[in-house]
């Protein structure tokens, strides 16, 4: 009502038409803005976007550097050559036992097979040191002083059909990253699957694995309470020919600052 008590004339309201118009304008703006954005991973201008990361750049853990084995498991089977016929703890088939019982290091030497216990399925169990470096952005190289062996871990792709069997076989690697909170450091592990290995020994006293064996490894990096960096390598060897079940081991390595103690030694059959 006005000051005189008379009712105010009712003015036509614009609110009912203004709200839809404002909403239409806002939605149109958002749609146009989205269409103007480049797709995820696309380059922006001359500098370009980041695109897919390579294995080196996307690593959730750092496994490079020098590492020394710390024998915390199976000392009597790793630090010395066990007696012939001692294969306790290895789930051998009857055929596997027969091969182990027939071990003849002199014959291996005569045949030039001194490296049978330094193949991929056993090399990380051999006491010594290894040096891990990036050969390129998608290939991790591991040089091992025991037996003077070198492993190449290939990220991405598959095993080439023309790869010939070798002591270290062909390894396909992938990062398994764990989910972390925003702003938290990366976390995860390295998974490696190796095939195309020459027949060898999981223990130096002739405990065998065949050329059809499949080695799966998990590399986990752990920091101790005193700040020491450790690498725990869990290995699983599947070989239906010689094993009744997967043969699993856990091996520990401590990171060292340089190549002190590096001592390359050739393969030895005894």
C-alpha cells in the first residue's frame, strides 16, 4: 500500500523470464569453454603438453644405484655350495630330483656351462653387488658383479618372437603404483616377468629349472628407522617340469653410496 493507504499497482514481474535466460547463458558459456579446451594429453602451442610419461619419469620408486646383498635367508645354501643331493625347501618333482642328484660340476665346466647357477632365476640370490642404471627411458639395466652378468628390464611391449634363450632371458617390467593422497610422495613397486631363459640351477648344487620356467619378481623399496634404504626382491619361479609348486624366495639388498667393494668375478661351477 502507498502512504495514503491505497494499494500499489502491481507491476509485471521479470523474474520468471530472467532466471531461465541467465541459466541458458551460464550453461552456454560452460559448454563453449569445454569445447575450447584441448583433450587430455594434447599439446598446447609450440611447447606441447606432457603426454604419456616414460618408465623412467613415471617410476614410483627409485631402484637405481649400487646395492649389496644382505644374506638373511638360506645362508647355508647361498654362502657355500651345498652338498650334492641337498635340495631341502625346493618343491621338486621326481624328474627334478633325478636331475639334482645327477649334478656333475666337472661336466658343466667341460661343457662351458659354469653359469648355470647365475641365470635370471637364481642370480639375485647369489651374494654380491649390483648396479642399476637406466640404459634408456624405458630400459633398466642391472649389472651384477657375481658371474659378471647383466640384466635388461624392458618396460612396455611384449617379448619379441625372435629372441633366443639366454642366461638372463628376456624381462618385461612394469611399475605397480599405489594410490597416495594429494601432495604425498609416490609409492609402489616394480614387477618383472622373465622368460626365454636357458636351463639352469636355482641353487649351485644342481637344483634345476627348465627352459620353460617363468620367473616373476617384485621389487619393493623400504627405508629403515635409521634412514638406510633397502630393496626387497620377492621371486617366484614356476616350472611344472621340475617344481610341484612355485618356488618362492625373498632376497634383501642394502643401498650403498658408491662402487666400494665392487668385485666382478666370472661364473664358477663349484
